[in-house]
């Protein structure tokens, strides 16, 4: 059984036992989260597609922790103008372990 959920502006294909990284959530490690924006639900033979979301379908997950992603370097450079500006950004992610898919 698998589902496609919408979380943090992205779509993720999940099944029970999977660990995935989503955009930073407010929950702390050990808490449970319910993802109710389920786009598709499949049990192997039957497929249910929402318009845009399925009613009554939920995916339960446990928060494992928070980690930072790779550092992204942003360089602004103007040739022949003696101007160079370098900044960086590091996006934070929350790790979720999928415990149950209900639909």
C-alpha cells in the first residue's frame, strides 16, 4: 500500500515504514503528525485519486528529528565594477517515519 501526500509544497510517495524529509515542521522529535492532504491512495489493485484531495484519507507519521540540508552558495558578481557579494543559505528539514496509512 502506498499514498502520495502533499506536504511543504511538494508531493511525496510514501508507504508504511518509509523515512522522508519534508520542509521544517513545528513539531518536536517523538511527536506524531497526521498528513491529511492525500492526493492518491493505492493498495496494489485499487487506486483512489482525489480531486484534489481524498476525503477521510490520512497518513500518520512520527517525527524523528530536524536536520539541515546542504549549504547553497549565492554569488552576485559584476565584471569590471569591483563588486562581488557572496551569501549562503541552509534549508532545514524534518525527518518523518510513516507509521500508518488509513483511507
